[in-house]
């Protein structure tokens, strides 16, 4: 799960740097209006890393938290919650800047990257959503992992 979310974030960061030259979050004001697909993919992946349901990161955090409680180790649940909190501090400001703040300077319309760069970002962003929503289905990702682990035990 983490790899897919981080790949999406790297794709989005690369697209932003390529198309705008911006490297600082303080320069993201209104960026979603000129790069809507890129910033939407960034937001989906960032919210997934934070652990918002129904995204892939939530499923990971949920099962790690349940496992820590079942093992009688609530300290690990605290670590997971602290991680989610720190991720929120890190990832919510660029989302706020891009979607809520007004642009400081006029932005060009449709600055999303070419399709060759956009398609992988869209695919991984969709995967973040699908992985979270379908995780508990029969023969979904979690069931397949469980079956694979059982083969080795």
C-alpha cells in the first residue's frame, strides 16, 4: 500500500516541478486550479498515507492497530496514531494551499503534464482508492495475502 501511495506522491511532485518549477509548498497557492488532475492525485495519495478511510493507508493502519491491541501492545497503537498525526501535519498544508488558497500570481490553465506522465499517476491514484475499498472482499488483497502466509506456515 505504502509503495503505491508514495509513487503517486512522487509522480505528482515531479509533474509539479516539471510544469511549474515550484519546489516550495508556499508556492502551491491555487495550484489545483491549473493542475487539477495532478493535485487530485497528490491529495488522494496524501490522504491515503495519513490513513483516511476508505483509502489504502487506512486499511494498513486499521489492521496494524487491531493487531497491536490483540497482542496486548497498545503502545504500538499510539505509535500508529502518532504517525497518522505527523503525516497529517506534513501533507495537509500542500493540499490546503493548492485547493483552498487563492493564487498569489495568475496561473496558466491546464498545466497538468502530458499524458505519458499523467497516466501512471492516475493509475496509481485509482489503485490507492480501489485497494482501500476492495481490501475486505472475498479474494481481495487482504485475503490473498492471508492465503499466501498460510501456505508458508
